[in-house]
C-alpha cells in the first residue's frame, strides 16, 4: 500500500456552522462558496490546452460560415440552408460536449472515504486525500484528488476524464472530426469555385486574378488573397484535427467496449508481464468486462445524462472477485519496488523541461508528458522505477528527515546525471528490497 491512515493528520477539518448565525447569513456564506467554486472552474479556461482547442474550434467555425456564404448562399436554395444549419449544429454540439467534459468533471472520491467492513486490506491508501482509493480510482497529481474511474488527465479540457464526464468527452471526440470533415469540404469547394473563373492559362504562364473590383454586384464576403490564405490555413487545421482527434476517438471506443479505461488497459498489460516474469502460473481476468460489448457500452452511454452507478460500486464479471483489479495493483506496486534500482546523482539538474546543458540528445528526447521534472543536486539518491534511453523516472530517497508534508518527491530526470548506486555491501538494493525477494 502507499501508506496507512494517520490519526495525527495536519489537514484542517471543516468548521461547522455556528448555531447563532441567521438563515440569511448562512445563505450568504453558501452564495459566496458557490461564487468561489464558479470562479475556480472558470480558471480552467486559462490554460494552454483549452486556449488552443477553443481557438481551433472558433477559427474553423467562423471561416466555414463565411466560406459557406461564398460557396452556397443559404437563402438561394434549400440545400444551402441545410448546409448552413448543419454547420451551426456541429459547432453547438461540439462546444456543448466540450464544456460538459470540462466543467462537469470526472467525479472525485470523497475526502476521508473508507470502505465497509474489512475491505480496506484490498485497497490503497492516499496520503494526499487521506482516504482509501475506491476501486478503479486513481490519484491525479494535476487535480490533486483521487478521481473516480480515471481514464487520463486531458490537457485539452484541463481536467480529468473519468466516471462522470467520460461520455461527454467521447462524444466530443466523435463530433469534432465529423464537424471538421464538413468544414473541410466547404473550404475545398469555396477555394475551387472562387478560383475557377480567375485562373487563365497561357502558353508559358498561369495567371490568377484575385481582384474584386471587376465583380458586379460585389460579393457579401470578399474573397481576396487574405481570404484565400485564411481558408487554406483553416483547411489545414480541420484536416489535422480530423486525423488526431479521430484516432483518439478510436482509442476511447476500444476501451469503452471492453469496459476499461486507458489506465486499466495498462494495468492489464503489466499483469501479463508480471505473471510471465515470475512464472507464477496465474491467470488475470479483468473483472469489469461484462462479456457483452453492448452492456459495456451502456456503462458509459445511457439515456440519462449521468452514467450508471455511483463510481464506487461496480458490477463485475461472473466468477471474479470484486477487488481483483485492486489486488493486482498492490502486487504490481510490490513488484515495482523489487525491480527498482537505486541511482546517485553525479551532476546537478535544475528541473528544466528541455535542458540544453545535458546534451542535444537529452534536449530533443525529453518525455512528451505533463509529469513533473525532479530537481537534483549532486549526491541525491533516487529509486528509478522506469526509464527511456536518455531519461529516467523515479522517487527521491531522503537519507535524513523526510519532507514535512510527508509527500513523495518524484519525476523525470536526465539519465546522464546519474550512476548506479552501490552500497557498502556491494549491492544496489536496500535491505528491505533484498528481503522481498
């Protein structure tokens, strides 16, 4: 387990309302709290992910509306009206599901939550939230909470994808490529129709007349060189979004039809690796796959806005233990401690994302993740748990007193800063690690 509950926790407990407060005073406090929560949620927009995502949506939508007026005037024919209304409909549905995924959130394990009876022996304990992790939940370092049925933390919505917003997030991944395909068709047809009568071919040259002065009557939306460049730019954005987001949608549907999350798929792969490495002869069966793709699908997508269940209790496959997945996680954490290797820092590292002083290969191979980088000073000990060719990830080992908050210090660091640590006994493992073998 990650830790055990502490009775002397430094977390301050919420103070109860004083009995002498009036109802209006209580409502004022409640209103202030709601106002604070709303402001905090709106701050999610102040992040590079939502700024880029909303920027792409707004640019493609505005340019597509203007181009559709040029190519297929909505008031001339029913087809033009349907095309225009469909384009507006894509934009509204995309934004609706995007903001739902961002502001509804994934749902969190209640602070201080404990399981019933003696089930705590099957669960991990989170020191940050001071509660046990419910089945299928994981602690997110970005949200600083344990997330119900966590799939991943998405920078594009600046929030986690989990139990409550999984359906909205997946619908956004479906609608965004469909809307971009429609917009791309409008961009292509607009560019084609606008250039068709402006290109003249000579014996040795091709001329394009982009002037608008000869047109009579003048168009509502002029199409000059600037409009051509903007349409071409929007076409590139739409095609890139279609490919990238479409691939993410396929990945999400693959795990949803198996009633898994991206994290749980990774846990299942590590379970196979652990069983093969130790030749235990075990057979790990994922307990939440209900055996039917339709039943798995209905766990996320329902006729109501809310998904099935409360995020704590889950239906399981017949013959499986309800805590089979959490027990496997505990085994994998114990295995990670056994396989981990100690390293000692031989160079200082500032924690920069792309450190130029550590070599060009280290600079260009920096991990593409929002996981933190860990500052190092010469002589620091680190327990490395995973790595790449030029980077490693691990936990800092404190030889003296641990940090006051009791939290782990971990992150990525350049491999060239470290050498394998050999203790006085000639081993690179601690006594506890040797005993666990």
